[in-house]
C-alpha cells in the first residue's frame, strides 16, 4: 500500500499564535489547508499525520485520520512530506514513482522522505520526522537529495501568497465543468451581477442574493457549498468563500480566504480566516490571519500599512523579524475576541483565548495568550472562564467542546504561563 505521512517540522513556532492550537499543515492558504493540498496531490494514498504529541488528539479529531501512528505492513511504500512544503508537479511525480529510499533536504531542513524497501520495523524517529532526517536517525540506507525547495516560513507568507494560490486551486476545480452546469445546482438571484463568468466557481447549494456583485475580472472567485453571499455584497477576486460561510453586506477585496462557517461583514482585504470566525460588523481588516472561533466586535479595525511606507517588523515568540513587506496586518489566535471599537496596530500578534476591549489602540507587538483587558494593563483570563465561553460559542455552531479541546486549553495555558 502507498502511505502518505504529512508531518510538521521544528519551525512550527514561527507560525504562532496560530500554531499554538494546530499543526502547521492545518493552516489555510487558498481554498484548502496545506495538508489538504498535499493529500490531493497523492490520490489513492492512505493518509496519516505526524505532529507534536500534545496535539495528537485534537488533530485527529479535526483531520479524521491517523496521527503519530503508521499502520505499516511489509512491502508498504512510505512517502513523508513536510507540511510547510510547496509541492511542484515535478517533485510530486518523483515522490510517487521513485523506487529507492531517498531523503530530500534543503540544508538542515527535511522536505520529504521516501521509503520503498521493506522494513523489519518502523524506526522510532521515522514516525515523527520533526527535525533533521538522515539515514542514521532513520536507521535505514537512503540516498540524500539536497536541493532547492520552496517552503512557507511565516504566517505572512501564507497571506501574501493567498491570492495566487486561489488562482491555482481554481484551475483544478473547474476542470470538466462550466458555469451553466454549476448554476443549476446553486441559487443565484436574477439581480446579482457576475463579472467574467469564466473566472467563477460556485458549488452546489450556494446562494447569491439580490444586488450582489461578484467581480472576477482580476482573479477567480470560488464559492463553496452552502455558502451565502448576502444582498448588496461586493466580492472581488481572487477570493475563496468556504462551506457554510455567510457574507453580510460585505466589501470583500482581493486575496481573501474564508474557511468553513465564518460570518463576514464590513471591509476585508487580503486576509485569511481559518474557520468558524466572526467579523460580522463594519470595520476594516487587511493582510491579516485569524484563527478559529475569533470574534471581532463592531468597528474593530487593524492597520496594515505604516505612514512611512517602510517594511513591517513582526514579533514572533519574542523575536523581531523584518517581514520585507510594506503591508502586514494582524495575527489572531483561536478563541480570541475584541470589543467594540478595538484598534489594532500594524503587525500585532494576539495569542490564544484573549479578550481585548476598551477601544484603545493595541500597540503591543505580542499580546500573550489568555490576556484580558486593554493596553493600560492586561489581567489573566481565567482558564475555567475561557473554557466556559468556548463551550457556549462552539455550541452556537453545533460543534461540541470535547475532552480534546479541554486538554488543548489546559496545555496552552501551561505553555504560555511565563509570557503573562
């Protein structure tokens, strides 16, 4: 059997605060997560995942597959792929067809590993190649193929490349279909306007309301199943709107991806919502990445451009990193909330399960997880209260708060204690 194992390596911390609560390969770019896109490149393969031990339960729940476990049988062919890797067609074909053991590296970084020869047993390090893979660490004989590969390195890379990825995903989705066939399975009001239908994909059950404008002149727009584009909304491509997501009188500019069951209004530009996140009201959000179960209060705004038009420096786990980009917005971890009128400075990172209110400008480069208050002074958001609110919020979308979620809250609370 061909088995695909998608793994995260030691750079997961560079994607905080989003990777406090998820593996790197669960991050979204374009129409799918990084892991979903890798899996689509290997049809027919048995798929499993390798990540940090503390995420085993929650990743298994979300991914619906095996985590940190390989059901290996003699003769199985194993393909390990780094979840940060941007797979090209040439490398994909090679990983599918080579007949020898080979480790693909870029300096100290492992891009992929292929094991084709029968193994007596799985080496302990093979199930979790979270660092540097070598024949010695894997306990096998293997060729080393050191080359140049493309990786995502930080959250702003995902945001910056999101629009281009939507275009590539669109080309995969539209094969064998056409607008007329799609439109019969969706609901499109007669007064809705679709500019350049050839760049438009709509899934079954989606709904576009009266007066909505879908502008595909400069990029593809993908509307997934059961998504709703409310009356008088403007959607500019490239854009991906996930299953069950609803747009309420939104002004959705280019380069946006919204995962499943989001609620979106106001102005949003070049931003990614992981899923189950609300920005219902007016306010501007640009060049941002929001986790799941985030709620932005009315008139929450973020800055994504300095008045000096200089490149923006972001703090990642206390390290200041020059992004090399002139437009960078906010990065907000799962279960965090902002109150009415919250203002977020350029490049702000807000941790897991924060509650920020008071209408003041947030200027801290990083707001620690489980923070409660505003810039005049943050208190600790008590763990029990944070979990109680999360249960209420998730129940509103008919998503249970499981024992894995509880374990995740407790684990992150302990991990981030020193930063509060």
